[in-house]
């Protein structure tokens, strides 16, 4: 039982990290960024979505073209 808990936490962390990597790579295209953000929100657990939202706020500080994408994550909480 404990093994499954740790495996679940590790896998969910890996998905969060993967999602951040993908979002960084596609940040040049607003539509693609929004599409990947939607996918990430579908895959992540609620506490990870909150962590992703915090990361996005920092990541988009100097990328105003990505601000509309933040609405995708706010609607899910």
C-alpha cells in the first residue's frame, strides 16, 4: 500500500515536471501553449494544478501574450 502511494506521488510529480517542460518549449506560440496547458490540467491532480498555476504566474511575467492562457487554469479551480 505504501509503495503505491509513493509511486503515485512520484508519477504525478513527473507529469507536472513534464508539463512544465512542454509549456516552456511551446511558449513561442500562444495557441499551442493553450492547447498544451489544457492537456496538463486534465492530467494533473488538484494540488498540482495549483502548483502549476503558481509556476505559470512566474513564467508569464515577461510574456504578456500568454496572459489569456492563465484563464484556462483559473476556471478549473
